[in-house]
C-alpha cells in the first residue's frame, strides 16, 4: 500500500531555501498526492518543529521561523527525530554546511532520503561519497543533488542517463562558474575590447556576482568541487577537489591580504599578467576562458585558463551562463551541450524541487 503522506524536513532557509519553500507551496497545489507535511525547518540559529510531528504551514514558515524560540536540534538528534516520524521523511539540505553533509550517511542509513544543492558531501573525501551511496543502497533511501552542479541545469541527470544507458563518456568540458563566466565574458568579449581585469572583478563584486571576498571565486575551488562530482559520476574515483591541477587566479603576493577589500585595492598592480594572456589569445584569433575538463580515458581532471576559437560555443557564452559539453561515443564529434543560468535562487531551487518530485515518486 503506497504511503499517501510524506514529511519534509528543511535545513537552511537562505536565498535557495526561501525559493524552495515557495516552490513547495505551489507543488502541494499541483500535486495533492502524496500529501506533503513540513515537519522541521531550521537555520543555524533557530528551528521550528512539533514533538508530535503535526505539520508546519509552508506559507508563512519563514516568518514563523524568525519568531521561533526553539534552537535547532543537533544533527544526530534531528536525524533521530526524522527517523521516528510516522511517515517517510525527505531531508532538504539547503545549506553549504560540511557538518550537515557529513551527517548524510547516518540519515540515509535511518531511511531518511536527501535532496540538496550542497556540493560539500559529493566533492569532499571519496570515503564520504562511498559512505553516502552505500548507506542509500542498503536502506533504500534516495539521494539526489542535481543543483550541486550548474544549479537547475540538467547536468547530473544528463550524465547519469548517458552512463546508465551504456553510452561511453569520453570527455566533459565547460564553464562551471557563473562568476568566472561573467568575468571572462566582460574581460575578453567576442565583440569589443573588454575592461581591465581588476575593474571587471570589482564590477562583478558590486553586482553581487562574487562571494563577499572575490578570492573565494578566483581560487578555482568551487569549479574543482563541481568537477570532482562529475568525474566521480563518470566513474573516476577522484580523491578530493585538491587532488588534480587547479589554476588559481589569485596572484601569489595577494594570497595573504587580510580582507577582500585589500585584495581588490591591490589587484590593479597585477593587471598586466592577465592583459598578456588576453593579448596572446587574441594574436591567435582566440579568446581566453576559465574552464574545467575531465578526460575520462586518460583520467585527467583539470581546472584553469584555456584558449578557444572565437567560433567555439564556450567562447560565445553570454552573461553569467554556464555551459557543459558532454563528448560521448553516441554523440560523436558534436557534443551534447547543456547551457543556461548556473546560479540564482529560483533556478537552483527548481533543481531541488525536481529532485524532490523524483524522490516522492519512488518512496510514496
Ligand atoms: N545561490 C545560488 O545561486 C546557488 C547555486 C547553486 C548551488 N547553491 C547551493 O545552495 C546552497 C544554499 O545556498 P544559498 O545561496 O541559499 O546560501 P545562503 O543564502 O547563505 O543560505 C544558507 C542557509 O543555510 C543555513 N545554514 C548554514 N549552516 C547551517 C547549519 N550548520 N545548520 C543549519 N542551517 C545552516 C543558514 O542559516 P544562518 O543564516 O542561520 O547561518 C542559511 O539559512 C549552498 O550549498 C550553495 O552552494 C546555491
């Protein structure tokens, strides 16, 4: 007899979490079955839940959470609470927390399914990756993380379908960071000159495209994490996001700046290096872009600057879009390409909601 009710527990109610709640509210209207009960919602400081699991109203949950006097349960206790619920529970992790990520094996082993845009669990140690999928395998709980690469773009599901249907993926290449996309599309555009590197970084920060300290984007680690996830799904047992070459765009001398502001102030002193890179690309009729690639056959994963012909789809990218090309035996020399917005609350939450729908159809 299929379960007609499923409970949802949400950890994280920031940009993505708020958009997810709004999509959850309209999902309940479009798909009345199974009935979705919100049983828990928490940030790092507050929580909302009822000991008897009586549902929390989705509409108004953010305001109710803000005025709640309850503290979040610590993770083992929260998992205990989810596992003891009268219905199956799906945990939606809308944080970027390593601690929450490390609790996935426990949650899954207790039958709690997980959907998340959080990269940390899937791009941390290979052992954590193995623990997550073996816990899911033995309990039957589900785990989906589409939005951990390319936000709502169908990147992970596409790669899984290619692999599961027996295609041979030979190479994956693309622009995996909205910030890097924006920076290079304005620093070295196909049309026109483009600005100075340091002015483009400053502009990107002012427009909210970078992390508060732009070095957190320029160090390449965010891209390396996404590549780690895709490489593992393609069958390469990549140990960690620091186990392959990652080019950082932070000049050595500015690594020790004490703040993002000090970094931005000193960055113009290093503009000539990036100018030279841009000029040498132009000389050969190319443009420079910050890309990640996985060569499956030679097991090589790398992240950094590369030159592309002006007619290449990576060169023609616009704004802060992502582009991911899958080269496979079936697709031959014309790769399967996924392209579009790779960041933003609504599109990221869409990937989370779509994952939730998949889980609901499997567990209810
Ligand atoms: N925004 C995007 O465009 C985008 C795109 C792709 C993927 N993602 C991923 O989506 C996730 C959420 O991103 P976001 O932009 O929504 O982040 P955010 O605005 O910073 O929100 C994070 C939320 O998680 C909560 N949180 C953090 N650590 C926690 C912990 N240990 N326990 C409980 N709650 C905790 C925060 O609560 P406090 O406020 O109390 O700290 C906050 O409510 C991240 O993993 C991010 O990488 C985001």
